[in-house]
C-alpha cells in the first residue's frame, strides 16, 4: 500500500464504528505493541471482538489482518529502541516458554529467508564475487559478526579479501580509497540500519564498484544502493537481533562460491589439514 497505517487511520477516522475507533486509538498510541499482536490479542486488549479487528483491517484496505500486521511491522522496523524491543518481546512470547518461542521464531525466519531470496540474483552475486579483483566486506554493530564469519571463509578461498573494520568513520574510507569497478563490496545490515555501512556502500557505488547488499527488504537503505540485493529475514527479539536467516544465507553464499573454486578449495584445505596436524591446532580423539 502507498500510505502507512497511521496515515490511513487518520484519513478514515470519521468512518469507524465505536469499536474500530478504539482499535485505531490503540494503534496510534502503541503501534510498536500492536504490530506483534494477533487479532484475538489486539481485540482483548482494546475490548472488542476478534471479528471487529479483522473488519478494521478490511476497512483500511488490507486483504486481512495478517497483511495489516505485516505493514505495521515494516513501518516500525527501524524505529524501535532497545527498550521498546524488550516490551515487544513480552507480547511476542506471550505465555510461551522463552526457549521454545525463540527457536520457533528462528525456524520461521529461515523459512521466510528461503522464500525471499531471488535465485538469479544469488547466482549473479556468486559470479561477481568469483571474478572480483578485490572483495570488501562491511558489517557493523551486530552485523559485524556476520562480516567476520563471511570474511573468515572467504580468506581461505581467496587472497584478495578485506574485512572493513568497524572503527572511526574516516578509517573506513581509507580502507576503500582505491576501490574500483573491478571490485565487489558486500554490505550487511539489518534494522536498526548502520549509517556507517550505508555511507560506505554509497561511496563504493559512486567509485564504480559492484555493491552486493545483504539486508532484509526493498525498504532497506542498502537496497536502494546495491546493484545486487539478497534478502534475509531478521527479527526484533527483545534487545537481541535474530541473525539465523542472514547467517544461513551467508552459509549458502560461501558454499556456492567455494564450489566455484573447487580445485583451489581442495588444495587449500589439504594444506590446512597438514598445518593443523603439524601444529596441533585441534584436539585428537584418543585411540
């Protein structure tokens, strides 16, 4: 839909029934909580029936309540503070045991990621990485863990990988000062999006590099900069970011790129196994 829900509510407020007006008031005052409530839970909270909530969604022009809730979630995705996210988590988990709730949510994020990824763009990303003169990877804040994970394996496959360090802003530009159209920059960021990552990708694009964005949706600021977008579903689970979807996508990218360098991959790991054995890197099972 072209307008966000708050605009739609304001536009239609004179057409609501008393029950629908109560729903509208709650959403305007507590949209961060409403976005993660079921229709039944929202109805109980404001004192109306579940069917009234469903009709309210239709009144706003949505096909059903799930579509309205998704629209609310997209609207607030980058607005929630850590404190608000903790409050949201209480609603999302409701009466469920924490472990079950989080694992079920993570399973759902992997399923949604599988549905979101464009296979042609995924294959194009693999091709661009394989032919790149240099590969730069940037992910700051919680996404730094993802960039280090990707960089660790890419460094086993290539000798042209740079993980941009999450240090002073000027230092990032110094690391990509000589970037060119022969290079690939992989940017990783999820709500709340990192300004430093966005600015580094914009600079890289302006310098002619191929920019691959690993992010959550078309509405992400990375998606507007990258020439190749790979979408994975993250989530706002309390104050902790759920990274299982992005990590699974990155796993797939590493394996696909590794398959494209099969002979080099085999030689690399044969040499690594020799070194690991010689220098006793890993514990060995006793006979």
